[in-house]
C-alpha cells in the first residue's frame, strides 16, 4: 500500500505533491491567518507555561487529519493534539494501518510570540518505519520533503548535510536541561565540553532541517514524542546524516528509546556527540 501510494504516480500531480499541497493548504487556512493575531482565549497551557496549544494547532490538525486520510484511505493519524485529548491514540503507531504522524505547529512558543521559527511536520509511517516526511515553514517559505531511499529536497532542490570542517567546534542544539530527568540532565551537560558549542533548541523540525542542509552540526534531544522527530530524522538521514540513541540503536518512533539521542550531519559527528553524552551521564 505505501509503495503504491508513494511511488505509483510521480510528478506534479502525484501523491507526494498532493500531500505537500494539503500541508500548505492547512497552514494557509488555519495557521497563517492567526500568526501575530492570536486572541488570549486562543492560547491554552497544557502541562505548563512551556507547553502551549493554540486554536491554530487544533484546527490545522483537524484540517490535516481530514485531508491526509482522504488521500490514503485506510490510514490513521497520530497527531499531537489528538493524543493530548486521548493518549490511547498514540498506540496507533504500532498498528497495521499506515500512520500519518502530525505536529500541526512545531514551535508553538515561537508562533505565540509572533516569530517566524515554527513549522508544520507530517510523516508517513508503516510498521514502525518512516517512509516520507514533509517539513513546512510557512513564514520562511521553506518546504523540505524526504522519501526513504530517494533523498531529501528543500523547495524542490536536493540537499545534503555534508560534514563539519576538520577541527571545527560543533554547533549542537539540545533539549533544555531543566526539562529532563537527573540522568538525562547529566548526559546533556556532557555536551558542555571542548569542541562542542551546545545551545537550547527552538522548533525541533527546523533544527533538523538545519542539520539536513548543513547549517548546523547536530541535535541532541531527551524526549521522544514521534510528532517532533519522525519527519526530521528521515530528512536528516536522507540528506546523508546519521542518528542514534544513547545505546547506539536507532530511534524508534513507537518509543522506549535510550535517551538522549542525536541526529548529526554525518556518522563521525553523531558518534562524537554520543561520546559526549555518555561522558556526561
């Protein structure tokens, strides 16, 4: 089913283009009209002041759920807001049906502040493997698409992650240590070492895009929610990068990963980041 959907019809009217159009349409209809125009009642705290949801998140996810399941009959959606309402929805990641993994507004805090650094993330997975992903930053005018085994593009042009210059200090975006377990905090603090310049991450999707295009060397995250990572990890991998959890095993979208984990421009950089995380832990 997935192969027929993704590869059966190519070109400007094929399924990949239809998904891209659906992502753009959801942003145009539900997100951009509210950018810098959110009313106070349209912003709600979920678990705390750093975990926000807006009307744009909820309505864009509803828009995408309807559009994506229509494009691929028999598929299901695991979206951030649907899981917040019913955690059992997350279990669909392990079902037999193709799964759309959706983060309608990745970087909600930036969106609420009226900044440009947010994006919509969509990934298509089946039996635990991510087959395609879309990362759309509407204010920046950037659409990144990755298809397993077929590479990654940004606004239609191929991108490659490349490798850091020999001896260069690594630019690594990481989870904020305040929002971790003590063991994860110690591991992340291992990045504060010679040759690595860590900083708190912004939108996870845009951090992954920066790695995929070679503008940033790596990311290191301590949370594993699939909607934040599925799209970006495929994007980095298809751009030539590498990813692994603290144990060295690949990240699994269904969870149970050994945290933190990293995605980097190349295998050597990923191993260097993992070594620092292990030294910190």
